[in-house]
């Protein structure tokens, strides 16, 4: 896949009166380990440089350290979303903690107790293969199927809790999308630790090949909630909001017709589109959504993320196009930025792809006492403003 770099990059639109002010963090997938923090005008105010390209992304901890997944070339599994090493890096760029596991992929989360939760691949037992329905026949990897597990790792690197997907999934109920390969059962692409009403600990997870979001009981490993099979299309990045609702980036790839919303879905079937969706997990009703107008103007078949901001707006990462935009509850785009860094990523040529981005307000605790000065990167900001960087 090849496309021409967009002529317009960096900040393209900004409504100061409606956008949530702060700083946006992202790691270009084509980079060699560069992570950027930009202000609302698109100026780089901080850059970290790691030794490995991103194993998808990084985010800031409340102390200002960066938790970053690096992509290593080693390991027996080289599927999409591979990580391999997880770093905690301080503001000065020093590595203060790391964890290595060639089976890590896609996502991770720092837990309230200081441990870290990681998503890893694991082999599905051969005796389960026949019970797993769906997928394109004959597309197993060397005759086998990879599944997903979750590990909780201490600062010392010791695994103290684990969850194995194949022990809880049902081969028929949780069948693979018929258009996807059978080399993976679920292709989980996101995990988040959440606390439900009453303080009940749970894990929010996204299964891409099932078009499914789920809540896992942290104590028992059992399902609390599943949703999306007839509503979503290979989604990414679900997060639980303060209201208890769940926000997710619905990529729109391979989505099925939902009889409950038959008229709307039939109208959408012939038009590729992505959506931002907020669902109430108690009623399973969609209470807010955003689509582009025309529909195809907002489209990313894979990657991508969504973050609800304190002012009620939503920050979206349209991953394939390297486009970040902030949209209000009434559907107005109030800020837009196009990643200016282009290069080759896997089989894709001359792209500016990005897995996720995050906005942090000026009052974010991790910024206290930190230098956020665009002048320190004057030379790089000049290059970024004048041309797309390759």
C-alpha cells in the first residue's frame, strides 16, 4: 500500500473557544522510538527517544514518566501489534523500569497497586481447534491458533496473576469473524483496569475478531458483560467513562447488520465509515455517536483510539491517516492535527500511521515542575511546519 504524503500537516484547525486546552502525546509508528508531546498549536514541547520503534504507543503516568511499549524483532509470534519490551522512562529520558516478554502485544496498563498489566499471546490447546468456529478455513499459523492472555507483573518482573482467554471463551458463541484468518482466535487489542460500582475490580477488553467488548471480573475471571457483536466492526480502544458508559473507536471493518437498528445499518452497508461510539453497558443502548459527513471522510479500518476529555469533547486518533481531531458532543470538529512524520511501516509505504494519542490538561500532575518549552525544539518545529518529514 502506497499513498502520497498529505500536503497539509501539523495543526490544520483550532477553535480556541471550544477545544480542551492541553498537550497531546503520540508515537508515530514509522518512528525509530520517538515520542512527541505537542501543544495546541502543534508545536513539539517534549520528545523522548527510545531504542526500539513503538510496539504501538505510550502514555504518561501521573508522576510524568512515560510508559512505552517497544517493538522487538525477536520471538516466535510476529503478528500485527507486536511489542516485546515495556519501558518506564522519566522526563530526562532515563529508563527507570523495564519488562521484557516477546509475547506481549497491543496494550498494557499500570494498576493502582503499582503492578503492570500486559496483554500477551499464548497457544490455544490443540484439542479446542475444532470447537472454534468461523474464520477463513486453512489460515491457521503452521496449523495452530494463537489466543490471548493477561498477566499482572510486579515491579520486580514477577507474574502474580494471569487470565487465559481460552478457559473462558466459547468456540461457537465467540466465533471468529468469517472474513478473518484463523491464526488468532480473538486478536485482543485493548485492556483497561476499571472499578465498577461498589469498587468491584474488573478488566475492560476488546476482541477485534469478534467485534466484541467485554468486562472481566478481576476476582473470578468470569464475564460480567459482553457487547458489540452486531453493532461494532473490528473496534479499538474502549475506555470506561466516569458515568459508567464505555467509549470506543468503531473502525467499521467487517461489521454485521444489526436487526435492532436494521434501517440505519442497511443505509450504512455500502458506505465505508468509522464511528466514535458511547454505549451504556447496563442497557446496551448507544447514547452518543459521531460519524463523518460524508461518512467516508472519517475512516480508519484498523489502529485508532478515542479519549473523552474533561470538557465533554472527544479526542480521536484516526490511525491509518495519522489524523487527530477533537469533536464536541454536538458533532463539531474543534481541533485537528495531521502527523507530519512519514515512512514505511510493515507492508505500508510512505505513511504517517499512529496507534493512539492522548490529551493532558495543563494541570496534569506529571507536568508540575517540568519544562514544556517549544523553543527547545525550535529547529524541529521549523522543519515540521514547512514540510512533511520522512
